C-alpha cells in the first residue's frame, strides 16, 4: 500500500501546474463583469510564505487565476480517480 502511494506522488509530480489570467470579477457588487487584465500569476513572496499566494501584478489570491495542468509524458489523470464502491 505504501509503495502505491509513493508511486502516485511521483506520477503527480510529472504534471506541470501553471496559473494564467486572473478571473476575479471586480464589478460583481454592481451586477456587472470586469476583470483587471492580469494575464499571469506571479507570486509576491517566496514559496512557502503566505505572500506566495498573492499575485504581485494584481494583488489577487492565486485561486482567482485560471489553473492549467499540463500533462507530461507518463502522466494521466485516470490513475488518480477514486475507485467506485458498491452500495
């Protein structure tokens, strides 16, 4: 069981995650839609710090940016799906 978990972690590391354009709606309070135009997430601090989750360009949290997972050779999402359990 432990070896299987280690293999999955290694396989997960083969996917490359990037955060692209900011999708925060700055006009939501007035019922409109307006984004700030930030095209790519750039961490405002060192990895591991709370500032690393804020964008240096637009000051939004990383979760507002579009997450893109690019597969690399030998990586597939099918390996990480939970098995169905009969009821």
